[in-house]
C-alpha cells in the first residue's frame, strides 16, 4: 500500500550573509510538513562562515 506524505524537502539559506558575502552562503537541508506550515519557514541556525547564529529562510 502506498502512503501519501505531507513532508517536503526544503533548503534554508542565510539572510544576513546574502548582503555581506556573496561567494559562500550557508545552506541547510531539512523537511517540513506543508499542511501544518504553509508559509516560508524561518529558523535560527549556526553559520560557519560568520561563526555565529543567524536567521535562515526557506528558498
């Protein structure tokens, strides 16, 4: 039997680093439930290039 899943794979990209450095951007891959969170996801994640926690948004 085949099950329908509501989870989709998404990419989170740093918002602060887009304005500062263009050549290397911090990205995270994760999944979300599109039925519960239909809007774009925003999470605070660690950015290894800036060496601090920054805001990452779904692209």
